């Protein structure tokens, strides 16, 4: 949530900062601002709305400033407004800060500061940071930041500049993302690597409590007490072009079409031509995996859905009980865990606050924790006992698409690895399942060819005000994810239910013409799903069925059919979600909505 960009170097910083904000706008876009160190002062411009509004306010002309900060906001405390937009300044106007996250004790701090004569002009929690730095600035900006951190509670990352040290940026993080980019006589700091990927691939990933001082000379990192610390420099192998649309109208449709490659990359080197899985990269011993008594999968939103979908195969193939839980609920429970329960925390960004907290709770209880994430160097990778990376590449669209299918693929690799170690499948069964998994990239590619037909169906239903999604078994998780996509980007109230539960209440929502999306691909529960289709048809509803190619009988009971290639039920979820992604996408576009930046949402959820 929220995006931070900072630049210190020898080039004009304004265009670099604005370009960085453009690449982070998916993190929040209700307001934005920029602070440039110029002529012995700080020039601050803020605006309400997306980045275009800031560019209009700041002008697109060059600036001589070579040090500055930028911010794009997702509101937590205080409505989107000019006063609540970042950067925030102290009473003197000589200090500016940008912040991502939440300061939980800000009310107490505001009261203290007001009592000491400070004037606070916003409704935000972030503004207190600028005033606390003001009170401690006498010893320099970096010591003032360290003193300020000692007063803060919550999860946050922030950067500060001061007129007293005009060549520097000082930043710090605590349970919120902040990374440093190193160039030739210049340094960058941002919430995520895409902000500066066009300028450098050299990266320092900061740890919680680090305080970093940036200048044209580079970056110096200390701990919270001021002692120097070394952080290993890494090199990013992403292409800068990956953060661009590549000829597509939106990031979301590009990333839907990226899915075959994302799946192929996630499987590459891990799944042999014979169907054998090699997960030797995952640092969990065979002995540990053999003595497991159960698996707990935790995640939020799309990641939770991926875990739910994969849990069916994991239970069936490994014989282990598999529990799937929402991280935001799990973290406030008193779970029964020990060293024979494997906890898999799924977080696309590796920075999802609820999932990180749930993973910490599990580790404290003695359970081994595996992080499944898309981002190297993220907080989840540093807090887990082992890591399994998806390789989906950069995902800019707020609504997850390619990261979702990559998560399922990675979980199925883990499932087959567990089955091999534990001996719960015969070699033939396991290798056959691996071969089916290897076919998924091509199957998804085939699904994408039906895009024009999906768009035509979307036209028929784009004006509807309510949808019901139904599925059974693995198809239930597909329905949850498909319905979430429609809610996220088309803003249509949508219910998603296990089809057998429909008669226990949701059927009362149906009326003549109500659109009901049913996942009805070939599989062990197909005949049961057909019975559910007949039940909703009897109430006058119109069924949009996701069905396998060659199933002609479905045409007799469905008003519209979204076709997918025939495939095994275990891998079908990665295929069946594609037409539902496309359906949501086209309905949102037909309604004139911004699919890449849906209202009230952000890509990385670093707050509760």
C-alpha cells in the first residue's frame, strides 16, 4: 500500500521520481505528491487523484533539483485530499517525509506534539513523523530518524529529506517494503524495484530496523543504534520492458496473456520431461517432510484461493490433512501447531502484513514455515524457514492474474514433491500427474484463443447488477477467484458458493434472468454440478457454464458456454480460471472502468 520513490544523484531528479511513481501507481492512486530540494528549500507539490493530476500540478518541465522524494497514496488515515497527500512537512517547512504503512500510536503522538506547540495540518498518521524528526534534527537527519523510530509503533517505511543536509535522503523500514537501487554517482530508494528498474539493476534489500543514508556517493546502512551494517548487493534479472504494456491496452490483459509463460517459468527446471519433480531448492529435509502430520496453508484474497484449490490435490496425493485458512483470521487464533505441521504462507508480494503475522505466529509455535512468494528478497523470504518462488515476473495490474495460476502450479509441484518423499503415490501415478502439470502452459494458451467469444458473452451480461458463482470440489476455489475478479474490477455485487450450499440460502437471490456462472468442466463431480444447474434454471436464472470442449450436452442447459480444453481435474483450475478472468475483464471494460487501478484497492496490502 502506498508507493515511495526517492532519488539522490547528479541528474535532474524530478523526471526520475515521476517515472518511478508511474511504475508504483498500482500501490495506491487516490493522491500523490513530490518534494524537491531546490535553492536552499524544499519545493512540495501535492494533488488529489492519480499521477496525471500531480503531473498537471507540478508541470512537466525540468527542474535543477538532484535530490527529492515522491509518493502515491492509498488512504488509510484521512480521506483523499490535498492536505492528507504526502509529502508531509514539519512546522518549519525544512523537513519533508513520505511514508508507507500505519503508525498505530499516532493519536498519542499527535496529542504530545500539539501539547508542545506543533501545528499539524492533516488527518494522517504519517505527519507525526515529520514533526518528531523536527524535534531531533539537531544531531543530523539520520540520528533524528533513528530517534523518531524509537517512538513509533506499527508497520511502516518512510524516507526523509532536510534542508540542513540537502544532498541526502534517509530512509528506514519496519515490516513494510523498502529497497535501494545503486547507480553510477546516484542512488534510488523505493517501495518496489520497478520504480527504478529503468535506471539500475543493482539492488540492496533492507532489513527491518535498518536506517539507510543515500547520496550521489551511494548508500550507507546502519542499524537502529547507528552501527554500520553490511547488506549484500544483488542484481535484478527482470527486463524493464516487463513493467510496460507491450502493445496491450492494459496491464491486466497483458498479464492474462502472460500466463502461459508465467506457468512455464514456474515449472522450468523443477519438472522434468518424464514428469519427475525436483524441488531440491526448497530447504526442507526429507526427514522433516516424512514426519509431517498435517499441512496448514495460509493466505489472503487470491493467495487464499490458490491454497484452497491446491489443497484438494495435496490431501489426495499425500494422505496428509490439509487446512486452508485466511491469514487475517488465523493470526488472531490460538492455533494448535508443532514441528510436525508444515505451514505454507502464500503472499504474492512477500509483504502482506496479515500473512507475515500469521507466519510469525506459526514459527513461534515451533512449526516449520515455507514462504511461497513471487518477490525475491521480500520480508516473507527472510522470515521463513524455506522459500518456494513463483516466477510470474512483474505483475502491475492490481487484480492478480498470472501470479494466481503460478501459485497453484508451485503448490502442485510441492504436492508431488511431498508425494515422492512420503511414498504416497506409485511412481507411475506421480509421473503421470507431473506430465499433466507440464501441459498446463499450452492448455492456458489454447484458452486465450477464445477471448473474442468471451467478449461476446460479456456484452450480453455487462449491464447486470448481480452475479452468482457456483462450483464444487476444486471448482469451488475457481468460483471464489472468478467472483473476486468481477467484484474487484467491475464493482458488481457477486456471491460465490459451493454449489451444494446454494439451497441453504443463496438460491433466494435468484430471479428471472439472474446470471449464474457455474464451473462445470469434466470431473468427478460433474453430474452433481449439472443437478445444481437444473435447480437454478428452474428459478428462471441464466447459466453461464465453464465447460470442457466436446461436452455438447451442456449447450442444452446453459444460456452461454465458456469453453476450456479437456484436461485432468487437478490441473483444470489453472485452465478454468482463464475465461472467468476474461469475462470479468471485458465486463469491466464495457462498463468504462479502469481495470488496472480499481477503486479502493492496492497491489500490496501492508496494513491490517
